[in-house]
């Protein structure tokens, strides 16, 4: 991570543009390009396979919510997906992940693997592009993340739900588990502030992760006061749908822009 000790953003809280940070045009090249232009080094996206094995940046299992089409991503061909338009002013089709890697060569990607088989194609594209150091792989289905890291051990990963729960419920006893996970390439836990009515992100929790060499990333944070509160707790990264607001908060601390390690 760019904010690791000795890195160009050492000690800074990282900003992640969630699905590009646009409530319209989510997960499109236009949204990600705008976020990068605003100074975001880290872009968060989700990937799924088309019927014929092409990897697309799309969150939902169907295209119904975000495009002018209908149907499951896994049941549509690449040609059919390319013919759709994502809702929003840009009027773009769903983005192929290969295109995102190529068109934004300095961006770093936090990739949530959503579908079976997507990890294999993700690894293929990342290796082909030589982008191993620009991708952190995540998944709510830990098996997808484990598959990607097994195929490409140099990929960084974020932990699945089991380790997140252990990090909260076991208190200090979780540190050895976190240390073992860190040795297997888990560089971060990515969590909401609260889950199932339980407060996850506390200063003691952040310190616990740091004791194991693991970063604390929080999603999805859109309120500036909560952003400031979490940064003061020591979290290492914030994902947001409000990139302009997060950039302003980090700018107050001299931690913006972050793309290519540049600061104002």
C-alpha cells in the first residue's frame, strides 16, 4: 500500500473511490477517470464474468439496476453487455476490467470478486498487464480471494468475514490470527463502521490490526465529520461515494492528491 512505512504516502489515510465514486455512471471508465483526475490513487470496483468469460466491472448479479438492459451478467455475452448503456450522463457501456487496467495505468484497484470463475480471469488480466502491485483482491466469498492469491501469490488481499468477526470478538487474542493472515498476503481488513448492530471500528480494534501489521479500511463513508472521526481513530483507508468531500477532508491534513504519491 502507498501509505505503508517508507511509501510515498506513508502515514496517510488512503481515499478509495467506491465504484468510481459516482452515484450515477457507477463502475464506468468515465467514473474512474474522473476520480483519478480528482487525485484518487485507489479505485474500488467489483468484477463478474460474462457468459463467454469476459471480465466486467459490475456490482450486481443482473444489469437491471445500472443499465438500460435486463438479465443476469453471467447469462449475457460480451457483445450483449457492450451494447448496453449504464445509467448516467456519460452514456457508456459496462466497463471491461481489461480496459480499466489499460486506460488508467497509474491507478490502483481494490477488486471485489463477485462471481465463480472471475478470480481466474482477474489473475490472467493482472498478470498479463504486469499490474500485480496495483491490485488488492477482496471478496465477501473468501474462496474467491483465496483462489486469486493461490494463482498469483504476489497479489495483496483483504480478509473475509470470518477473520473480520474474529478480530472484533476475540479482542487481543485475535492478534496471532491476524499475524498469520498477514503472512499469507492479507494486508487489510475492510469493514463498515457497524455490522449486525455491533460497532466494529474502535480505536482498540485499529491498534489490534496495526499490532499485526494489517491495515484498517472502512466502507462506505460519505459524511465529512465521520471521515474526520475515523481518521482520528487511526484508520488507514476510507471508501466513499462522495469523492469530492473525502478529497477535501484529506486535503485539510495535507494528504491530497494521492495519485502517483503526489501531495498538494
